[in-house]
C-alpha cells in the first residue's frame, strides 16, 4: 500500500509542475504514473481533483484575463460534453481509450513540432470552437483530460501565448469543477478516495506554483515547443501504460 501512496504522490508532483508550466496536461501526465497501479475510476477522480487544484493555483499565480466572447463557445460545448464523458466512464474500455488518445498525440504533435510554419486554421469560427469545447468536456468527464483537444486547437488557431493560456485556464477551471461535482453526485468520490485526495493536494501545490512562475518568462516560440513536446511525451506515456495490457 505504501508503494501506491508513493506512486500517487510522485505522479502528482510531476503533473503539478507540468500543469503549472503549460496550463493543462495534469491528467495526461498523472495517468502515465497512476495507470500502472491505480484502479481506473480512482485514477480518474484523482486526475480531476488534482487538475482542478492546480488550475486554482495557476489562476492566482498567472492571471491572463478573461475574454468572455472568445471563451463562450468553448464553455457551451464543454458543458454539453462533460455529462456524456461521465456517463461513458464506467462502460468504456479505458485501456483502449488511452491507447487511441496516446496514438493521436504521438502522431500529430511531433508533426506540428517539426513543421517550420504551423498552419493557422480559420474555418468553422465559433461553431468549430464549440465542437472542440465539447470534445474537451467529454475528455474531462472521462478523467480530467479537459485541456488536451482545446490546447491543440488553440495552437492551430495561432493564438498568442497569453490568449491561449487564458482560454485553456478558464475552460479547464469550469470543466473540471463541473466534472468533480458530477463525480460527487454519482457516488464516485467515496471514503476510500479521500485519503488519496489528501496526498495529491499537498504533493502538487509547490510544483504547480513553480511551473506557473516559470511560464511567465517564456517566449511565444518556446511556449509552443513546450506544449507540443509535453503532449507528445504524454501520448507516449499513455501508450506505454495501455498497450502492454491490451496486448497481454
């Protein structure tokens, strides 16, 4: 049992720093640790709780404004997607889901990273933003992965660093709050989960703060490189934790 607690704390430390730096990816990074030993529903609860805690820390540390007009379609779509993700959580093959998500990240993100000039997408407008928000909400309900698809989308949209941070930070705060609330109503947050919450919160607070402080000094190009690199590594982690179980 001590090994599980140590693994939980280690995942929270690393994921907290990454989220503080990039504004997302707590669930992706933490799952690359926790998927080896924690039951999927427990891991999902911890990922949502830890990600929300980190977003609150980042909101205080890195204040990047609030553009309601830009954020609104993401939020509307996300609120529609969260209940679907929560509903599917008990029924979905979690290993297959992680392998598919990891494969997408590993194939797409390095291509974007190695491209000298990223294509800037302008089609779809606010409707496309809403669809992307719905995907983010769905992934939030599945285990706190709310920022993955919106971050990719904002990067392709060519958003400036602070604009992207503002959208993702506020979107994540909303989606993760709703997700954690639904988890509580649905009985996923049991007494057995609470001791793990008590491990995750203190373990990730300082790393999250340090990551957020480091973000402030990043250039636009460096921020893009870090985001895409983190998504690639997270994809590899998801594949590494899921493929052995799928192929066994």
